[in-house]
């Protein structure tokens, strides 16, 4: 429960996505963050490959990668490495199996 103080607009609009450092076996430490609601809605519009690329490009904070760089990187590592990072981003995003369906329904309602 809050003390009744209302936060400022600037504080309300400031990004507050959870972040963490993640050790990639055999590679080193990277910085990850959870996906925003807008990114989850976009995720729901994509096919499987697009979802994975989008999740990694948005969720890997350091080193920062474009979607094209994510595609290039995925061709140089084993599937397990990609899955471990993707799973950690999904965990930071507080997503579960219903989240994609919820995002799709929300997007369809806005159309």
C-alpha cells in the first residue's frame, strides 16, 4: 500500500523494465531486460522465427544488437544458447503461456 503520495508524470512515464546480468556459458556475461507491453503486443503478431529475433533484439541490452545482428549471431551458436537467453528474457518479462494469447486478443480488439 502506498503512503498516498501521487508520483509525477515524469516518474510514471520513465521505463521501469526489470534488468539482470546473465552468464552465457562459454561466452561471458550479457545484460538482459524484460519486454515492455508494446513489445509483447508486437511479439504476438510475428511467426516463430520473428518472435525469437524480436525477443532477443529487444531483451539483450548489452551488447546492443539489431534484429539483423541477432539473425547473424544465431547462425554461429548452438540452439541451447539461444534458448537459455530467450528463456531468461521471458522470465524477466513475467510472461507465461497465456501472455501471447492475451496480447493477440488485445491487439485484435484495438483493430
